[in-house]
C-alpha cells in the first residue's frame, strides 16, 4: 500500500544529538507536494572491494580504495563516510584526489579544496565537505560529511569570544520604526523595551494573537493595553545595578554535536525614567549573523538549537536572509520557559547566496522586571537536493589517498572504511597497506647566501645533517666552489661533529665577484642530498669624475659631480657631503630630489656638511650624491674642496673629493614681495618690494615684468615705481581673473633674479545696501503728483571696491535713473527698485514703495438761495439752463453731482430741466475727485404758488378758507352755518394726507396744518352729497 503525504517542509530522518526534538521551520521556505514510496525498513550499507594496498615508503599520495564499492545504503544525505588509520602517526596523511574546477558531467564527483561536488549535466552542486577537524592530516581520520556546512557551522573553530565565520552584536536590539518592528519582531506580543531613558520613536499596536510553539495562545495577565506607547530600558543584572549583560560565546556544550555550541546570553533589570517601568515587555539582544554561503534550490537546511529563560521566558528568532534581495524568511520563532535540543529543517527556495540571522530575547512574563535568557545554536548544515546515493558514496571513497613521509614506517598499516547512511545504519570494512621500504636520503639544512669583504674570512656558517638510517658520523660531506679564482675549494673549511657542522669560506685577497658553494651529503647506501648557497665578494668603491666644477658667487646652484660613482655590497646608513676646504660663510649644499622612504637629510650651515641618515643601497646613494648642489653668496673666490663620504660601508669607510672653482659675481635680490594678493577689478595700490645687489648699484639694474594672463593684465599695464632699494609695482587689470606677475631683475653681470606675485582680480563680495522704508506722501498743492525734493530716497550703499546705483520705477510711475531727486511720482503706488552693482558685477538690490495720495479737496462754487413764484395751475417749476449747476476745479480730476431733498427729491449732474415742486427744495452739490476727496455746497430753491382768481371761490353759499396760503392752521369760514360733514386734504399726487370729520361743527372750524410739509394741497369739503375743492398752499 502507498502512502501520500502533504508536507509544508520536507524532512529527512537526520541523526540528532541526545534528547533532541525535531520541529519544522516556520515561514514557508517552499511548499512541496511529495509522493512517498512505500515505507520500507532502513537498510545497512554493504562495503566490498576494499582490498589490500602496497605502498612504497615516502611515495606520492596513492588511492587507497580504487576498487571499493558501497551498496545497499541507499542514501547518505546528512551522514558521512570516513577512513581511519589504526594507531596512525603524524607522518601519515589521508587525502583526496582534487581538481581545480568541479565537473558538471552527470554523476561525476569532484573535490575542490575541502568541498565535494556532484555534476547533474548543467551544473556542479555541492554535496558535502571535509570535516574541519577530522581532515586526514597528521594521522587524523578523514571524515567526508555529506552536507555543505557554512563556515564554522559546528562551532569547533575558535572558543569564547573568538568566533570565526560569524558577526556578533552584543547590544540591545529594538525597533525604531513600524517597518523594522515587522521585519525583525513580527510575532512579539506587547511592548519591546528600548534603551535606558529613551522614548520609543513610534507607538506600536500589539499584533494579532499567534500560536506559540511552547505556550499556545496565551496573553499574560497585566500586559499593557493595545496601542500604548512604549518606555523603558534594561540596566544591570538581577539586583538592578551596573550595566545590562549581553554576551556571545562558543562554549562547551554536552548536548552539541561536536561538544561545542554558540551561546547567546542576556541578563538585566527593567527600568524607566518616569513614572513606572514597563513590565510584561520583551527585550532582545544579542544577535549574530553567519558569513554568506551558496545554496541551491531544493537544498535542505537543518540546524539544532535550544533555549531557556532566566526566571521568565526566552523569546528567540531564527532567520534566513537572501543576501542579494535582502528578503528575510522566518525559520523559527519560539517563546516559553525551556526548550530542549530541537532540530529545525527547511528547503532553499531558489539558487543564491544566503546567511543566517539569530536573535536572542526574553519576555517578562511574571511582570517582576527581571529579564534574561540563553539561546544555543549548533550543527548547521545545508543538504544537497541531488541526494548522495550508494554510487556517489562509492566514487567519493575511491578518491581517498594514503601518504607516509616517515623514513622508519611500520611495515603494515590497517585502515578502516566506515559508511553511515541517512537512516543511521553503519557498515565498516578494513584493508591493509603493506609498505615497501626504501632508503631515506640524508637531510641537510638550508644555508643562506653570505657577503664578504675582499680578502676577509667569513665567520663559520652553521648547518645540520641527519639521516634516518645512517648515523651522522658516517655521513660524508664535501664542498666545492664554482669560482675557484675568487674562492678555491681549499679555502672551504668544514668543521664540526655529529649533526652540527659548519663551513668557513675565505675569498682570495684582491678578487671580487660571486661563487656558488655546493654542499653534498652522502649516506652509506649512496643516498645523496645537495644544498647550494652563494658567497658574494663585492667591490666597494666611491669615485668622482675628473675636472673641476665652476660656480658663480650669488649665482644659481650647480651640481657638484653628476658622474660620481658609488658601489657598496650592502645598505649603508651614514653618509655625507662636506665642504672640507675653503668653506666660507654663505656656502650652501642642497639636495632637492626625493629621498627614499625612511631616509632624512640635514645641513649643518656652520660646517658646510650635508648628511643623510637611513638605509641606502649603492644605487640610491649614487643617485643622491650625483644631484647634490653647491651655491654661495660669498665674495670669496677660494676654491672649495667637496668631500663625498660613506662612513659605514661594509668593508670600511669610503671617501672621494671634488673641487669647485668660484668666480666673483653677484645676483640681484628681489625681496619683501607678497606671494598672493586679491584686489578689486581696478588698479592696485603701489605694491612695495626691495631690490638689492651685493656688487652692482640698484640704479644699474634693469627691471622687467610680464603677465601670465594678458587677457587679465597686459604687460603694458604693469608699472614700476620708487628708486634705490625701495621699489613698487602698480598693476591695472582689463577684466577680472588671475594672473601671475613675474618681475625680473638683471644686473650688469647678466645675472638675473625673478620673483612672482599672483594677483587675483576678483570681487565676490556684493555691495551692502541699506534697507529703505516705504514712503506715503501727498500730492503737491495744485498738482496731481508728488515731486521728491531731495536725495533722501536715494540708495545708501557701501562696497569693498567701488559700485554704482540705479533705480527702476514700476507701477503708477515708470522710469529709471540714478537719483530720485526731482522725480515726479504719479498718484497711486510706485515700486522703487534700487540696484547697486560693483565693478566685478556683484549686485545687491533693495526696494521700497512710494504711495502718493491726493488729499486736496476740490474747489466748489457757492450759489445763493433761490425763491420763485408760480401762478399757473401746474403747481411745479421746471428749471431751464445750467446757471444753477456747480462750478468746480481740482488738482487732479473730479466730477460733480447734486442731491435734491425737501419738497423735490432726486439726483443728477445738471439742474437743467429739473422739475421743482411747490415748496422748498434743498440742492446739495458735491464735487468728488479720484481719491474720494469731497467738496460740498448747498442752496435752497423755494417755489411759491400764487393763487389764481378761482382759488377762493365756492358754490357753498359763501364758504371760504383763510388764510391761503397758510402756515399753521386754516379757518373754514361758514357764515351760513351750512352742515359740512367731512374735510379731506390730498397732496398733488392724490394721496390722502389729512381727514377731519366736522359733522358736529356748527359755523366756522379750524384745521391744524402743522403735520403737513410746505407744498400745494387740494382741500375737499363735503356737504349733503356735494363737494367743494379748494387749492391750498402750505408754507
């Protein structure tokens, strides 16, 4: 029957240390659907063909199992094969047949360095490597592990804080952003402690509940509320003092595969500045990163780990990082009290380079402020997806070699081959290596080359001899020289007894050169060993060329002897050049070249000695001597004798001399010139300098000058001033830029001296312009603009060089110029922009605003009050003409309009054609300019209505109204006592303005008119169905 399993992580049945529990990796490295063949019982490997071997003493490495075959083991992934020599000695080696490049041929095994590869037709994949301790060297057994461990994966290299292959960070780790929190601590509940006394820089919301490996689905009582800002830090150990402990060490660990493991440890006490420490929080640190390693898609990971808390809980993370993409995969996460040794496994998702990242942490589950944990890691391995079959194990075993370098080996050696399959079944087989003896040649120690002075015996040169089969006393030693003229064979003295011997060569006096000395040692069986070394007898020599050197006083320096020759057999350290005879004050020796590293020079002016200290070869010293210069300012014409000396030559001091003839002359001297100056782009001030000459009057010296940049300064714009020794230079530029002015002084000897001064004609400093305030002014009287009477508004500026100012006007006033004095500013807002520009074009600007307002009121004529009578029945007056219109003027521009109030209401700009009603109308003229300044003038127009002939007539038997016109009251005169029922008054528009019932009144009656305005009204009297209408004028 077949079984089909769906696995999140593929697992092999690995060999694990004692008490180790296997767990799958968290974070899916890959998801595989595997069809599993019918389950069968584990099979034991079978080894055959491991036959005996004959090996010749001290021969090259020989394959030890060329015909071996391993069968029946099926799979050896995460296991090994090994060979071990019974009672091995340090002269024996188990090695492998290696190549420089692995083969990609399908099924072919290649060994490169310490790594094992298997070809699959397209590439060679690593399937294993040589154990880093059991490496077959110096008699050690050879184990071939079928997994690709990264550097120091079992932590057998180094110890304590020495952790090769791993990067350690022994500090507290905490997130500084939500992104970093999700990257490093995605499954941590609650708060993460930060460093002592600091605020966590963001507010963390507790993530959703996870199922923890040890304590499933729990939330600790008293845990901080979701979203609460985190505070707190770690200090000290369990008593809350000192500093927190974070350490990473390789330690002895009984449960580890190789007896060692990597231990990450922390211990501390939770504190916070104010007000209460953050209990129930997690703290992390230290952390480690492995060196990057290469893995292939489908390769399987396996590692062992355990952890425990210190009173509370541990909290640990394991990651795999793709170093190319920085993609981080969570291998495992666990939080709890104790975790015993556990093996976690997983699958590499794609070809690439990876590294491991492990983080130790602890959780204050009890809320008691104490935190701490330890986290152990061991036996990390990467298992090839190719699979190590019987055939692969066979090919690997056939590449094992044997070598023995002993001169007295055992004649028979027993070697055991062990094959261990993935199912922990083991097979072993042994063979015998029969060693054929051969003579061991003598051993002769190496002798270094020596150097000797001519005719001087060299001190005895020691050496040793040894032979494993012949005693030292019975070994024959001979010595020969390849150059018998320099060193005859008879001058090679061999001395000593036993293994300690010596040779003393003595070269022939007066001979130089090199010879090869050959030492030959022969044992009683004819075995020969030969060593050679060289004896050098150099010719030490120091010579100068023939003839004298000529120098001119106050002239240029001269090389004393460019052809000096130096020959030394070894480095020299103390050399000098000295003016040994004729020395005068003003004489100088100089070397201007570059000295070799570690060599220094010093000139003693009082003795005229130039010395060199430091290791110099003969070539270097000859180069230095041939460039030493002599110069003098002295008027002495005595010849100088210059001595070249080598005081510590290998075969004694050496010296040679050279004569320098000095001719009387002088050279002008230019002094006190500045090296560099910076000037505005304008003529410089006079630049002073001194001109002197030891022999020639300064008036006879010719001064010339040239400019390196004639675009900036032409030669014609360089002028000299002054007299005698005190001279000056004035330079005028054509534009900005840099130039070097070369001044040359030439005396009557024809000797010249030049001096340079570099001038930068530039100005990078902008002018300084005082700030200007905005101005608000009124127009000039009688004018619609304002004229600035003075320069108070002009720019006030300074500049390190010189500058000019100009303005630009925009807005109500347009224009430009250099002064605002006399400028007429139009009514409104004008922006004034001052621009100050220096000679280098640097510009500074400042602006202000001039507000010109018109505060001058228009001038408006006055008109006398007018009164007119009208007698027609229209009761209105229509005005003809413009003589009642306002006459006005303004400094700018204005308009006039009237407002009518009183009996006539209206507005307009001319009274021509205006109809005035009876009564008084007030005419108010207003002249308004563009700024809103207003002038007003008023007069009244009174229209009187004069009664016509019918206004006081009546049909009501003598009833009349008086007075008419009236002011306060009118009287209805009723002499016949007619019954008047109602009195009604209407204005000219027909509106009822007054009604009075007079039905009860007999005879005359009075009507009060005080509430009526002055105008014409119609009075209607009613009696017995009849009406009498009388026009009434109210004044």
